[in-house]
């Protein structure tokens, strides 16, 4: 967690992520319009909205998978336009709705991928992957060498979370993380995630169509409607 | 049994052919992969470039293989006889399966997996090497597997242009109408295809960790089965009678006439003869006689020295004959005395031009070299003892580079004024028929090409009357006789056997 602490110390009280007057459209279709949002370091914000409300777009703007047509998005005080996209994405954990585990890599290799891109030595990568698997409730001894196709949906999503946390990124983006799971597994994962968060204190931006999930996981909940945010908590 | 026997007696040759076959297929597949993989990646990432790319590869695939070789022959750098052009043709065929399966493998990757890679901060290069290529690898290997199997089949055609390989047996067997020889080439080719399929399917499965695959032996089984069926269909077309003398010839009119001439001469002595005329080029006849598949054919001293024995050219006719006789003798082949005529290259112009400009010798061509267009057959254009040697021997520099075309076409092209000077055969029947004139080789550049019967020594020992009968042909055929016989067949469309019979009746 060394990186994390240093960054927060350096930033002082400045917001971790802030969006001001952000507009984004796919051609004619306006997705987000004059959107303002500020997220403090260590805060967990849940955004609720119907499908098509622009939830995923909002996340993609934060790690520069997309750039806004107007307005500014600051991450750790710097405009995403000025960030090197690769560097920004590596320090932004992302849990995808479809999970997107790499089918040709084992569970351990999936979790250790960003450390590998960052050039960590193999021993450190391995130790980190095992620690994270234990943290998300998949004992490394049992699961590290498995292939993604040998896991259940809930187990895959746990691996997805572990992978997103691998280099201890200051920001964690989650897109409908537990949406596709059955209710028992979902509840279990939610409480598990709250436990993990108490442990790590990441800044989390979570989008979901499920109000229960939003209130369970967010310190603050906002509603995304017609391209703008309205406060709900 | 005959087949096993054939393989046993031709063991070394068979080994060399398999080796050559694999050489052709391996090189062409490696080159095709080197071109096809990047092309497939581009095709998958940029459909706008990819679509025309795939269309081009598809078109290359639809060209019949012999036609493709025909198109490639006259091209500079890649053209010409031999393995290089065969590899180029095989590469063109191998490209489509490799490009298509690479592109398909990349496109079939779950988009969420690619998105995850990008979101995790992979550079495009890392995404390609760490995610896309490993996931597409089984599909890529499947494409390489198909390309290899197609290549093993198509490479048999390469024998047609002298590139060697197992096709040589198939072509030799087809022209000799001997199913054993066809099978001797077809069966190993089918087995190679099966083995290649097995090995590459295994590789493909190994490269797909954590994923199930369907069994995919079908294409190879089909390929192997069709090869076998084709080979078996050839069974029963007939085989040589055991005690007959087998006479062969190359695949042009004069050679067929000379083969028929040997055959009729032997038959007049009461011997049984099997005709295997029209065998293909010098190379195939030479292989056939050395393998004992034919017993006799007519070769030319100059061709024997330069093209078959790969010896320096000898300009003096006697010395050339002696050199050829000695070299063949060491291989158990007897060279009988020359038949008489010299079928050398002839530099030919239109008769009217020769008269109007008073052209008599090749030297005289220098007067017209700035205006005239030369036209040559592939062999003459290509060989060092052809055009390039002629040009330096006579100090000739045609302003227009020579047009290269099929040897059969050059005479018509000359008569039709598309070219003004050609290299032809001194004995061509068309020289007279089209009112053309031959220029004298006053510097004696062209080596002698005297026609000599070549007979297996073992046959001469078993049938002494063969030597006696063929020796009586020595010196009996003049250039005019040969030109007349060629003209009778090529121009007047007379029957070969009747033409030869007439000639033999006249001289004996």
C-alpha cells in the first residue's frame, strides 16, 4: 500500500476524481451533459441508473478509455487529457461487468497481469497474486493454477476484483460488478467486498442499476438520469 | 507387390524425392506464414484493408495450379524453371488459409477480454502479443495445418516445371501409363499429408490450454482419400509387357518422331516394343532411363552435356560425342552413333527480310539491332548458353529487350511481324512452311546438338540385335529429312507412324 499512502499525502485534501461540465455524445446521441461530480480520496461513490443512462461511459471517461467533448475530468488533480493513458489505466483498477478474464491464463496469471506489465519480478508477482486470492476468498493453494473456465460465476467475479486490485491502485472502477450473479452469491460477495474495502480504503466509483447494491456498497449514492446526476443519499 | 518392389529398387531416389517434397512444402509454408500472419492481423484490425486483402488471396487460390505456374514462368526474379517458382506458387496457395484463419482467430476473441486488456493499461503491442495472438494461436495453427496439407498435394504439380518432389513419379507414371509409378509417388504424398495433419492437430490441441476443441481430422482424411482414389483409378490402365523394349521420347514433335523411328526400327528386327512417347522434358526422360523405366530414347549431344550432365560446353562435334558417350557409359547407358542431323539453335528471320537486307550470318544482325525486336522461348532466354552467351559472342545489343514466349509461338510471332528475329530449332518444319530463313552461325557459337540414341547397356547385352538395328540408322537423317518429317506432322498434320514408316522404307 506504499504507493497509495504517498499519493494521498501528496494530494492533501484535494478530490481524487472530479468531473466538471462534462459532456459526452456518440454522434447525435448525448449520453452525458454538463455533469459535475467530485469524489474524495477513500470515498466510495455508487451511481445508479437505468441501462443506457451512461453509467459505463462515465467510468470509461475516468480512466481515459474515452475523452469528453467538453468539460474537464481531473484524476488526482490532473486532466485526463494530460495523463499518459497507459499510466492512468495501470493505476486505475477496473472490474468489468463481463469480468473479461483471460481464458488462456491461469487464475494466478490473470491476477498477476498488471504487475507483469509493470515489470515486477516473478517472485513478487506470485506473492501478490496469492495474497489477493486469499483476500477475495479463493485460497491460492486451491485456485491459483486453475483455468477461468473451471470457476463458477461468483468465483470468476472474485478473480476479477483481485485482478483489479493487483498493483494496489488508488482508484477502483466497478461496472455492475455483482449484477449477473444469483442473489445468495451476490449478497455474499457484497459483504465480502465491504470487508475488503475496510481493509484497503481505495477510492471506489461503482455503477449499477440495482439500488440495493448501490446503498450496500456506496458511502454516497447518486442517480444518473438524462445525462445528469441527482443526489439520492 | 510390384509397388513394394519399385520402392525397394528406387529407395535412394524415393528418399531424395520425399526430401525435396518436404523442402518445397516447408519453405513455402514458412514464407506464407511470414507474410500471412501480419496480413491476417491487419485484416482483422482494419477491415477496410482486410477485405481486399482476403479477396486477393482468394483469387490466387482459384487459379488452377498449372496455369499459375504458367503465369509465373516468364516473370523476372521469381520466374524460370526449378524449385524457386514452385515455392512462389505454393506460397500463393498457402496464403489464403493462413490469412483467413489468422483474421478469423483474432475476430472471434470475446470483446470483453480485449476491453479488459485495454482497461488494464496494455499497449496495443502488449494486447496483441499477450492476449490476441495467444488466443488466436489455435486458429492460426489450424490455418497453417490446412496450408501444409494443401501444399503437400499441390507440390506434386511442381514436378511439371522441374522442381522435383513426389510429383515426378506421378508425372512419369501418367505419361508412361504405368499405375505402379503413379502410386509410388501418390501414396507417400498422401501419407505425408496424413502425418502433417496428425502432428499439427496435436500442436493445435497443445496450444489451446483450458479450452476444448472439436476433433478435426476431416480435411486431411478427405485430401488423403482423394489422392488414393485418384491413384487407384489409375490402376489397370495397363503396364509394360515384361520382355518388351521400352522406347521413350520427350514431348515435342521431333522427339515423338524419333521415338517412333527407334520403335519401328526395332520392330522390323522382330523385337517387341512398348512405346512411352511424350514423356515430358529432357529431365524426365533422363530420370526414367536411369531408373530403368524406359530402355531407349534419343538425346542431343549439346543438351546431354549442358542440361543433364552439367558439363562445360564442347564446340567440336566429335569431342562432344566422346564426352557424352564416356559420361553415360559410367552410368550404364550406351550412346549409339549420331543419327546424322544437328538440331542446334537457329537464329531465324523472315525470308523476305533476309533477301531485302542481304542478311546471311548472325554477324549481319548487328546492322538491324537498333530497330529489330527479338523473341525467344523460355529456355533460350534463360540459359547462359542461350541469349546472353550469343549476345556476348557476337557483340549483339538489341535496343528492345527480347520478348519471351512459348517456343511453339515464336515462329508464328515472327511470321506475324510481332517480332523480327527469333531463336528456333534448326530442324523445325515451320522454317520452310512459314518462308523463314536461318542465319549462319559463322562464329560457331552454338554447340553441336547431334541426335544420338541412348540405350541401357543391360538391354544391349540381353538383346545384341538392338545395337545392330539402331547402328544402321547412323548418319541416315539429314537436317532436311528431319525438317521434312517435322513439317509433315506439324504443318500437314500427317500421322507420326505413317511418316516414319515412309522414311524408313525410303532409306532402307
